């Protein structure tokens, strides 16, 4: 939608408050990031046994894609694993699940580890991947690969099933600072109207820091193309740089086209100066950035985690990373993340102190247990609008909207509501002026005190078909602890 153009609210769209561009005014209301709920069975992906290839680490970090396959009705996971040795290496393991919580590691018989092939390794090396239903069956899955066995190179690999892979040409962008940067994200974006931007890749670069800690820190760059073989860096890189935010580092992230916008949960990193490393202990959680055009991202309430670290002594108390995709399934958003404990110290490479036994080995202190966890949110509830103290009433007024189908019904995505205490109601205002239209005042509106993704708005004697003008604004009044996540048309 062009700037200044009146937004059309249609049945196939949702007005979400990921940013505040659709908000004209607020009174006693603030935006908040909603914290994802960690699953009670975390960590959900089991480590291998002590003698197996993934006995130390089994997490979506280097190998980093989990998706829900609508064709097969399965969650599929390509994760990075490594063993109990002191060497830093990873292969990609393949796991499947019917519920995203209980995972099976099928014995594929493709790669030997310690003389045996009864394991779930689907390839040596690692990287993010996509499933592309528009290509021929033999190229259904596409991955950009790095590996210990083939340093200083990144290349494309394709597969008919996500298990059996055929390596193709190397890939190298002129903007890469090394031949094999970390490939952070690979997605197929069917939301973008430009076919030359169908595939998107995020890679990791380095840039100067403006904060205490390492002099050079990780930055994120975006490339787009009509296919994986023809990716070109966008003009306005980097898309996420620590010098523009509160974090000291942003390491890995996820990227998802979402409801006409783009959401980017990112790893927000800092160094706790506790003398466990040159700069301290690396810590991180997951925070949120969003974009309207897919190129320019804004951090949303960057002091509020989307996925927080666990309490002291838990498996994910130290540093969190995130797989490269947000899974949408069953009216929920699924975030598969990496959890590391507080023993995760002396990392990354420039943080190894002189007294460490890692000095001179070429390794760092990341040879520690690393697991996969799951956190979820209901659909469209990444952010919300809520009253400042979650007690005193407040309101939000939208920018002018054109209601697409007058025979439809307005609906709110609301949570934390309670009869007589925490609820919402809606008034319809003209495009100009602060007085509600007759029949569409808050006194005419039945209170919304039931939680739901699409709770119908009801005025006593009027419906949308009775609106006297095409462009209107909505004033949503919030009471108590009620949260407003979005507006839609039924």
C-alpha cells in the first residue's frame, strides 16, 4: 500500500499492530511484544546417546530449518549435530514429528559415523533450506551448504525428499567478506509481488561496533532473486546492524512473510562482564523486528524479549538462537530455538581469554551441550496494544479504513479479557472528527469479553452495511488488562 493511501480492510486481510503505522492516535495505550510460551516438554529434540554422532549437540543452529509439510502432514527438522569430541564440526540430521514436540530420528543409512550408518544423518555440512513446490520433483528441496570438509565455499544442493541430496554449483556474492559467510536464512517468498524477489537469503557479515566489547560485530545482509542461483544483494544493506540498536551483537534470526508484512525475530546478544571471557559471557535472547517492504526493518520494543532466557540453572539459561523460519500451523506460530546453558562461555573466537586451554587450538568454548526448544504464540499475537498500567481505560484510533465488504462483520483478536473487568468495545468515527457515528458509539457496542482470534463486534441496531460513508476510523476502547492484537473482517 502506497504511503498516504487509505487502507482497505477486506476479508482476506488482517490489520495487525506489528508496528504503529495504522494507528492515528493513542490515549493511555502502549504497544508491547507478547512473550512466546515455552513448551512444558522442552527441550523437545533428544540428544543422541554418548556413542552417537549428535551426543553433544542437536539444535537448529548451523543446520537450521524446521517446517510443517502440508503435503505429508508432518513437522520436518534439519538440525546441526555433533558428538562428544572436542572438535567443532557439524553434520545435518533429519527428524520428523506429527505434533512438533515428539520427534523421531529415522535411520537413513546414508553416512557412516564410527563405522556405522544406522543414523539419521542426511548430509555432511549444514545450511538453511526451502521446499519449492514450483520446481521439478528432483529439485523440490534446496539448501545453501557449508561444511568442514569443504572450507572456503558455499554451494547449492537439491533434493527430491529433503534426505537424498545432490550438490550443484558454488554460490558467491561479491559483497561477501569471506568466501563462506554464515548463511542465516533462506526462504521462498510468495507474498512478494516481484518474481525477481521470490527467493530471499540473509547472510552474516561484520561491521564496526559502537559499544563496549568486540571491535567488529555481526551484521545482517539480504539478497533476493528469482531462484536460488540468481541471488543479488539489495541496495540498502545491512538490514540489521547492532550500531542501530541496543544489542552488542545480533547473530542468527528468522524471517517470515506475514499478513502482508515481514517479521524478523532476531537474536539479541550482549556480553555479561563476569570474567569468563575477554568481553565476558555471551548471552542472548530473541527479540522482534518488522518490515513493511521486506528490506527496511524496525526493532519493536527492543527492551522486550519475544523468547526469554530460562531461569538460573536451566538448559536455556545462557544464550538462545533461533531457526530460520517461523512455522504457521493450527492457528499458532511455532518458534523452534536453540538453548544453551550458562556454562556456554569463551565464545565467540575473539572472546577466548589468554589463560584458557582453548588458546592456540583454533577452537572456542562452544563445545557444550546445545539443545532444541519450542515456544509458541497464538496466530497474529506477536504484539499487542494494551493500557499503560493494564488497569486504567485507554483507547486507540486507527488511520482511515475502507471497509471492503459491507455485508461482513468486524472482528477483534483479543486476549486477557474477563467479564466486567477486562474487555474492549469499538466505536466507528468519520474520517475527520472525533464524534462516533450514530448507532456506532461505545454505548451501542456490546463489550468484547471473550478471548478469541476473531471475536465479532456487535452494535445493537447497526451493522457495517449501515455505514453512511466509505472511509471511517475505528476507536477501540480497552479496559483493564485486555489486549488488542488485530482487526479483521468476517
